C-alpha cells in the first residue's frame, strides 16, 4: 500500500470518527461537549495514524473551535503562548548553540576518553555522554550527534578485532545505548524531553499559580535516570549482549585524533559554555535568589528566555568576527513544530476540561481504581507500553487531563499520577517507532528487530517498577500541589 493510500485511510478514519460522534452522540453529552469530543476524536486519530504532521494536527483547534462555536479564537489561541512553550524554546536555542560550536562533540569524546576503550567501557562512555547531553538537548538531537561517532567507533573496532570478542554484540549495545540513554537522560530535567514540558504546561494552565520547581524535578528524576542508565549498562553488557572486547589501541587513537582535530576550545565554545553553566545555575538556585531579594522574581521560563536572548547578544569571537553565538538563521533547524504541538495540546485539553468531559472520565475511572500504589503502577504500565505505538508528546497531551481529573476525583495529589505518567511516556524501548532515537539507531542496520524488542521489554519492565517506587515513596516529599 502506497504512502498516499495510507494517508488517505488515516485522514478518512479521523473524519468518519468525528462525524459519527458529532451526529450519533454515543455518550449522550450536551451539544458543546459532544462537539469537543468529535474534534478530539479527529485529532487523536490523525495523531495516531500520522496522516498529517503532528504539529499540523495541533492547529486544528484554531480552525474548529471558533467554527463550531466551542470557544472564541482568542481563547483557542492563548494556549499557544503558554509559558512552558517559551521555556522549551529557550532550551532549544541553547541546544542549537551547543551544537553550532561543537561543544557537544567535545563533551562526548572526552567522556569516552576518560571511561576507557575496552568494549564495555566504550559502551559506558556512550551511555554517560548521551545521557548527560540529553538532559539539556532534545533526545533526537543528542542521538543524531552521537550516531556518527558510534558508527566510526564500530568501524575501527571491526577493523582491529582480533577475534577474541563478539563484535556484533558490541555493535548492538553501542546503538541501543545511544537510543535508550537519550530517552532516559531526557527525563532528568524539565527541558530534557518534550513530554516533560507538555505536562508542566498543562499543570500550570490547569492550576493557576502552580509552578513545578526545576530543582525538585531534578531531585526526583535525576536519581531515576542514573539508576536506569546503570541498569541499562548491566542489562546489555553483562546479560543480553556481552562482547568481551579488550581495550584497543586503535580505538584510543581514534578518540585522541578526534579530540585533537577539534583543537583548543574556541572563544565561541567558551562563551556558550558560560551561558550554559549560568542558565543551569539560575535554574537550580532561583528559589534561593527569589527568597534573598524582592526586586525581581525569577522563574524557569524567564531564565530560559534570558539565556536565548544572551546567545543572540554575545559575540562569537574577536572584534573582526561580527557573528553572535546564535544568528536568527540558526533557528531554521529548531523544532518549531514541537512548540505548536504543545500549544494545540493545551488548547484541546482546556476545551475538554471546560466541557466537563475530562472530569467525568476521571470520576468514571475512579470507580475501578484499587489502592493508590496499584493505581500509580497501572498508569505507568499502560503509559509505557502505549507509548511504543503513540507519539510520546501527543500521548502526554491526551492523558494529562485524564490522570489529573482521576486524581482529583480520588482526592489524590495530581502530580502523583501525572509525573510518573509523563516519565513513562519517554521510556519506550521495544519498537523503532516508540521514540525518534529508537528509529534513528534501528536504521543503522546493526540492530535486529527482535534484539530491540527483547532489550526494550526488559527495560520497560524495570522502568515501570522504578518509576512507580520513586513516585509513591519519594515524590510526595519533593513536590505537592
């Protein structure tokens, strides 16, 4: 079946679902709520089938809500300027600057040099480098920048293999390490992966005045990420794909040559590093700074936008170099579509709440819930396996209102269900379509489908248990509504 035929089927399915709900009103909703549900069916079907780009589908509320008299154009459009969107935009721009001046490559190569060049140590180096970078850059961008380095290392190891180890297992683990470490590292910070920002944007919109602190997020999620990365290393090199490759001089030489080729840090690199450190410092200490004075109040979005503006102001080099660290042309590589996706998701969620659909669904689900711990476990379990076939951003956008209303109906803290749901959405590892990093490394040809499924299934189960335990026992001590 051709791509156009699949697209036609997906588009038709969405229209049929929306029209059927609109005219049949299967849940006996009032007219306004039924219209919102019809639009929701259309958007979810098009998101799931990927008949149109996700960001394009996210524009549907701007068309349908005013036309169907669900809300005014002003009300439908305001979520597209949610503060969380600008938080992520600032993070995107910082990532662009790090990539533009090759700071990411220097960090990655030096981590690998420090960890060593035996098969297991190279895998560990890639896990640490990818996980660290993904905390601050998008998981897709991190994977793309680590991918060619990994291919070079695999090539050198194959050329110099003495037949004493399993080079095929080494190739599998390197590729899986990049994808999974990029996914896992992204959960550690608010700006590390789109689902985090999508959820925070929803919560801050739903509960006016609520802010999820950057430091508290890291205190909860960084330990989860570190433990998952350590388990990932053990699962791959000690259990599923042992390689038994010893330290190799040729690989050391390749890493050394790559670092030498970069040369000393340029002025631009140093300045980007200063902006990066300053931004991270302000995110971490903003609470202390706000408590110490009353002249101004910092929040994570203000800091992110300040960082972005500083990159455009700061010159890249000496006086004869007229460039700034970032030029507007550089933003052509930025994922603007993700920002639209957030806005459309928040707009849809707002309409669902205003129509009373989300509240009713949460109350209905509450009847079937057991104790709180099991409810958290089930939410995480369902989310992580659903995210294998759904876009993790779209999934969080759709499920955030549901689990929040469920928590409200059960008189639970909404964060107790929402944050584990959000973290689980980023941990899909079984299928190539689960996350963009999975798809990128699967395309290398070094991974068989069954190898990804096997490793991903094990990591999914471990992530379900770990996220549930941290959410139940640690989260209430760090974050409360």
